[in-house]
C-alpha cells in the first residue's frame, strides 16, 4: 500500500511502483494502464494523484497516451507503428472531441470523470520469469514455478563442488573446452538413472544442456523451421508458447484432458496441418497436474508413426513423480521421441544443468545445434552433479522434498477451499489449477498491489483469452495470510 508517512509523495510512490513494473516486464510493452478511476480505487488515492503519476511516467518516456483510449506502456519499432494504426479507430466517441486538443492531465481528468476502460494489463510469461529474479515482495509468491530456496538448501552440493575442485584434474578440464556431448561421467549416471524410469538409452545418445528449456530450444531449432506447425498441450507451459511463438512457429493447441491429449483434435491436426512436432508434459502436467494414461500414450505414438512427426517429452517434474508413471519415451524406446529433463526444479536452479536423450539418428544434428549456440556446457558443475546422483544424495533429497510437498499441498488445498475456491483438476504434484470465479488477469494486477505475483489462467493458452482459473504453487500458498488477502481482493473485484 502507498504510505502517507513516506518520505516520497503519494504521486512519486505510485509513479515509482508502475515504473518498476514496466522495467521488470510485469507490465509488458503495449499493455494498457488502468483508468484513472480504477487506479485511484485500487491504490486508495485521489484521481488527481493518479493523473500526476501518469504524467510523470509520460515525461520519463515509459508510457504513451493514445487518443480516446488511455495510457499504454510504450512500445518501439514495428509494434509502435501497429499501435498507432490502431489508434486511428476511435473507441470512445463521446470523449473524442474533448480529448483531441487537451493536455495530458486534462485528458485523464476527463477519463476519471467518464467511463472507465477495461484497464487490465496482463501478467505475461516473461513476467513470471522476471519475477524469479526481481522480488515483488518478501512474501511467498503463489505464481512462481519453483520451490522456495530454503526447500533446496543442502550440504551435499557444496561438498560435491569442493571434491571436484580439489581433484588434480581440475586444471586439466578447466583450461580446455569440455566434451561436446557433456561430461562423460554425468551421461553415464544419467543413462543409469533413466533406466529406473524404463527409458533405456546409452551415454552416447545423451546430450547435456544449459537447463531443460535450452534442451527444448535445441530440439525446436534442429527439427523445425519458421512457420512449421507444432502441437502443444493447452493449457500448457506459458514459456513454451512464448518461446515457440518467438521462433515463428505455427502453434496448434491440443486440449489436455485428465488421461492425456484430445486425440480427436490431434488426428484432425495431423490430417490438415501435417505437424512436425508434438510437445508434451506427460507426468504432472503444468498447470493441471494430470498424468498420461497408457492407452492415450499408445494412441499418441500411433499417430506419430502414422503421420511422421516427433514427440518431445518434457519430464521436468520427474524428481517428484512416481517412477512407474506412464512416459511416452519409455513406451516408444526413443525412436520418435526425445526425452528432456533437468535439475533446476529440485536441486540447483543456478547450476543450469539439463539434458536430453534422443534417437541415435538425431544425436549428431542436435549436437550441432548445441555447439553453434554454446559450444559445450560447464564440466565442473556436471561432474559435481554426477557425484550427487552416484552417491544417492539427490535421491534422498528428492524424497525429503516430496514429503514436504505432500504436507504443503494438504494445507494449501484446505485454505483454498476455505477461501471459496474449487480445483479444476485433482491436486497433485507442485501445482494446483484453481477456479476463482473472477477474471484472473484483473485479479493478478490487483494482487500485485498486495505484494503477490499470480499466474492467471490466460497465460497457459496459446491465444490469450479471459479466464477465471489460476495456477498456484502448493509450496508457496500454504499460509493463511495469502488466502485472506486473496479472498478480500477477489470479493472487491466481484463487487
């Protein structure tokens, strides 16, 4: 909340708050700022304070006024020209003549006295990523996709690094590039670990990467060209939609059900669009928590063979999932499938170690793409990780995390139900898919003012559309304070 006792004026505080969100991409280029009336109500200030704050943002070049439409986060290049073209279409004819020649302050005063526009500036995929680096507040963040740092603390990781750096070989592997495929010792350990999931491969078919997202990017850049059709589960991982869109791919959203993808939709896509790739999170799907059934998995693989497309299986949550869960790569034997996973979620986000296991025929192509982007990956941390896995420390660490997560999930579910929410999918894994009853894009902006970053449901769709759902992280929503604030803000919005 804005504080009257602060050394800054209310105008300066409000301007600084919005400015920080713009710089951290919590308000994306082109996003519309709330109307003066809405902003005043949300922050408990007068319309004149909002007018003055918006004028400061305009002077700083962070926002721009669009005639008859409101204030928007400033864009550049082609996006700005598109916005100018859009401005040519009046949205509020009743204010057009009055606003045409007025100053910015007078224009906003008129908006405050007149009709309020939608004023919703949605949180986007990069905002969630930036939220991991720029703290919104010291409160637990329900929209985050990772475990809290204190959950990941351990003594065995620093010990593994010390052991590796104390070895006589340190200077040898530090003064030259590592193995192109990745550290041989880690790849041997990973092959053995994958066998416990019934994903059978050899070290020569494993490539280490700078995190699982890098592995997904290597697959896309190797197998696809701009404009190629790609099937992606919907709702799905917001970053994957954004990443593929940035590469210029034609995204084909496949509805995700409790047992797996909508097979009828997939079959129609195959007939009409001839997709090149299908991206799947089979186990503890993000955001629903769904797990693939064997019957659905077999049908997906039949379609892949019949229509000649590859499947990339993102098993990011394997460390907290049952080993016996159905995985496409286990059933397919890595023929048309590519297995992707990493360790950021469970162990050390900043180590940035991921990997893929691929069909032998694709390994060299995938490796070429990796080499062009990063040459090799850091052998020091890969060797340390291999020690953590070999000595069973990672397995025991994951067991502790699972136990703690089970308890957190039980508390979070109870609090969510008590706050009047329901679950659109059975609560399992790290995430809950929660029905709120209100537009979660608008709710997410209101909750930012309370110090909480939400993950609104619209984020998890290929084409953003209003949603009353939100994804919560069970590890960061087990405190009553969040749900009390959530219920108050939601009810205010509903009124």
